[in-house]
C-alpha cells in the first residue's frame, strides 16, 4: 500500500512537471495573436515566375499624399525599409535614380498630384511610371518598384486597465504630453486617436501588383495632460520609437519576407 501511494505521488509530480513544461513551451514559442493583422495580397505565381532580387523604393506615394508631418518622416522610414530589405538579401538601388527619372517624366506629363486637393490623377501617374520603368529597365537590372505610403488611421484605446489600441497587427498604449502625469477620471476612452501604418505595395517590371500589405507603427496623438476633461493632441515627436518602426516594417512585408512570430496566427 505504501509503495503504491509513493508511486501515485511520483506520477502526480511527473504529470505536473510535464504540464508546466508544456505551458512554458507554449508561452515562449507562440506569438500573441492579434486579429487586426492586415489581409495581405500576394501573387505567388508571378513571384515564382520572376523572382525579385533588385528593387528600388519610390520617393512618392502610390495613393494620395501623406499628411505634411508624415511626409517629413518618410525619408527616415524609407531608409529603415531599405536596410530591412538589404538585411534580407535584396539589392536596393539608390532612390535618387528613381527620383531623377520621375522628375523628367513629370516635366513631360505633368504632376499627377493635385496641389489643391492632394488627390492623385491615376492616368498621369500611369504614364509617368511607364516612362520611369522604361528608363530604369534600360540602365539597370531592376526587378520591382516598392511604394511605402505612411497612412493615418483612427482607433480607440480600450477602456480596460491597460488601455491598449490594436490595429494592423500591433498593440500600443497611449502616451501623455504636457506637465501632468495622470489622466482625468472623466477621460472618454471611446474617442478616436490618430495612428500611423506603413503600407507597402510592390510592382514588377510589367507594372503588375505582386504584393501589398500594411503594418502598424505608432500613434501620432497623445493624451493632453493639461486638459481637465481629457483630449488628444498631436505628439511633438512622432515615429521616434525605432522598435515600433521595425515591427511595422516587418508586418508590412509579411509574407513577402518571412517574419518570426507573425501575430496573425491564431
């Protein structure tokens, strides 16, 4: 009887140990699921037929212009994107080459961006891109054009204890701006705050879309600690967290470039 009891205790301890080990493995090897990951589009057949090795990052948006305060940050984000591509085995041509050919084509066809509304004339844009493609194809071994648009969205920080906002695969907490160090008890957590994502679009040399996706970066709004009832104001320093930038870039390029612990897996 004593031997049987001892054996039962040993088996119970072993079962507990195995359960604990399984829990540790599950926690350490499984990324936190984020249901807001962007529904990417990828044409694997075209990528397999013509693998992309050499790219150039366009200095212009594929869609409408970004806000002025985001445009100022675009060159810095593009530099991080270029480094990410190089780190993953791609050759990245100088953006100046694209810009020179672009400016030449603009003189021929006109500016595709309406300076008053900021809207894009897609017909003019297409004419310019065809000329840029022809010029770059004649002088380089370019495989694809990459457009990196900084897009601004609006989301709400949750009213729970952690006050987390989730969008395009990321989770972010709000920041305070001002002399205070707390948030008013009357603060309306249902208010929408401005946030930024990186939208990536890749076109092959036939100017066919082969990949598009988006990755969240950070909020551009902060909670105004000077307000008695609470409100959002624009942050003085936006997109200054390098870790958040790198996460947004990795999300925006997945699965064109594999990402460890992609949060879209349930």
